């Protein structure tokens, strides 16, 4: 009896309640499910932010063209339906070339007087002063900025990239009119002068021009 009393007691292994064990599995799975939802949501937000950053520039350009915001001129497909008004306004022409583009760019006339609603054609002269072919694209706006919505361009060299051969000189027309709706805008009461400004920027990777439809196909192989 004494020997049995002196023997150390065996440690007792705790026995878990089966109900408790069965409850732990679903709780862990629910936790993993929440983590997956949070991760997917974060990924979606990042994707939307990246997409928005790429879409911001085209949207801004569209907004400016539509509203005339920031002095962006409008694009017209034809002359105004009404006759020109008697009111006249002076239009000045400004020309600039950004660094990296070896062009000489200037208007043939620095200022003209036009009737509001009158379709006018003016010319700019561009000369490539380098010994290689170069390409440029013109950005434009008008001042004051509130006039952008009323300055309508029917044709302009600024609509497309311009590629100039070495030493080439070219006349580039601009066809425009000032929308008669201008006179009803109180913000432009007393307006006497509009300045149309262009800046040519170099194009590093010009868009390749497609072959002319009239160009005959080259013979393939021997006839």
C-alpha cells in the first residue's frame, strides 16, 4: 500500500469537448473567407485607380474640346448657317516651337480684323531647319480662356501630326470663324481681341502613314 501511495500520479490529458472542436472549423473557414473578400476588394480598388489614371488624360481632352475649358477651341464641320454679324473683332496669331524641334514657325499675318460669324482662312509658315526628317504636333488654345467655346475651327494643321523633310518649307492653313453666340455671352461683353496661339512639340515616335489606296501593288516573284 505504501509503495502505491509513493508512486507519482500520471498527468491527465485534457479531453476537449467534441462540440467545441466542431465549432472551431467553421469559425476558421469564415475568417479565411473574410480575408479573401478584403484582398479581392483591395485588388479591385487598385485596378480601378490604375484605369482611372490612364483615362484621365483622354477624358480631360474630351472635356476641354466639348466645353471650351482652358481656352480649347472647338471643331466645326461647316460654316455657320446665319449671315456674319456687323460687329468686328481683332484676331491675333501667335506661334511657338518647343525645344527639341528644329523648326521655324510663324504666321503670315500677326493680326486681322474679322466679322463675327465670318469664315476666314489664315496661313502659317513652317520650315524644317534640320538636315533630317522630323515630325511635330501642334497644341493650341485661345485667349481670353472664356472664348474657347466660341472659336470654331473648320480646318487646321493641328488636327494631325506634321512630318517635314530636311529643309522643307510649307504653308499650313487654318480655317475658322467666331461663333455668333458670343455676343449673347455676358462674360465677353466688351471683348475686342482674341489671340490664337500654337506651339509645335516634337513627336518622337510618329504614327506610320498607311499606303495610299491608289498605289499599285508591287509584283510578287517573277512574271
